C-alpha cells in the first residue's frame, strides 16, 4: 500500500540544485521523519513526493507503480497543512468533507467518513463549530481530519505543529503518534525539531543541502551517528 521509492531524484530551480540526486525507500506503514536545517530541502522533497513539484530527473514509485508524472490527486497521498489553511466560514464538518465534496463523492459516504474521522480525532462534538471557535490543537486536528477522510496510502506532514505553542505541541505530537498506531498508514513528517524526530520516528532521514547524510532509527542515529553533522542534529555525544 504505502510503499514509496525514490530513485536518483534530482530537483533544480534554475541554476540552484536543491536536490542533487537522492535515493530513498519508505516502507508501508513506516513513520519517517525528514530532519535537517532550514533550507536543506525538506519541504521540496515532500512536495516532490506529493506531486506539487515536478522532479528535474529521476523516478518516484508509489505502491510499486511509477508515479513520477502523476498529478497530486492521483497519487493517493494526503498532505496535512498547518491549521491556518482551514476555511474560516465553513463548519468543521464542511472543512473535513471538503476534499470529498470536490471529488464528487456520494453524500452518505462523505458523512460516514467525516463521522469516523471526527470520532478518531475527538472532534465529534465540534462538527458544527467554525474554526474560529476552536483551540489551536482542535484546529490542527481538523486539518488532519481533512486528510484522514481521503483514506490515503500515506500522510505527508510539513512542520504541522510549528504554529502551536510549546505545551500544545507536546500533546499534538503524542496524538499524531497515536493516530499512526491506530491507522498504521505510512506517514512522512518534516520537522527541524530534533525532539519531534527522536520521539515520533520509526526512521529518521537526516538531510544536509539536499543530500541524505544518514538514515536510521532514532536509536541507531543516536548510538552511531556517521559524522558530526548528524551527531549535532540528533544531539548525541559524537
Ligand atoms: P526546508 O524545507 O528544508 O527549509 P526548502 O525545501 O523549502 O527547505 O528549500 C530548499 C532550497 O530550495 C532553499 O534554498 C530554497 O530557497 C530553494 N527553493 C525552494 N523552493 C523554491 C522555488 N520555488 N524556487 C526557487 N528556489 C526554491
Ligand atoms: Mg520547509
């Protein structure tokens, strides 16, 4: 289902080679975190996987099929945006159902999926409110709900918690991890926060100037960082 393979993927913007050439395997059901300093290409890599940017060269396979030239809507992936991307004039129910409505899904099936997502995310009693009547954490859950209803093969998160205050961030981190445990769907999560990476990931991909420095479990990277760049990022003693 949610297996993703990148082979020799390159991305340039004009003369700027943001991703010089990258191979990566993401297994079905894995929670993969892309970590690295600002400007190292995390968002670009996620957008390439989502299909929001075209690769300059190389191939992307999703679920064993070549997806390199598929439009975003045909990739079976759902990007979770920060909560400010919600529609303020729509109720929570309408915000969550929006992608299904756009896809022309039958109303009864829309309702069924919205109710189920709301129950998973503890939003059932908030469905008739508007985003302005919710807390920051609840709004972020609505943004996640909008991805869940599409029943994607993988969720793509780009620093989804960076707008929230520190206390809320800790709680949401836990909630996203629990969501992963219950859905068992592949998740790719971009952050520059090493604590998020260490606590949430099955596998961490450490990026530096568009190259992968090292890939491994949090424990592997902590115990055996390949170089001082990785060690510096992971916070281990090397
Ligand atoms: P990160 O998410 O790790 O902070 P990005 O993927 O956003 O990094 O950006 C990586 C590099 O690519 C940066 O130098 C950025 O300026 C450049 N970049 C990203 N998008 C574009 C674009 N549309 N046009 C030109 N340069 C871009
Ligand atoms: Mg970014």
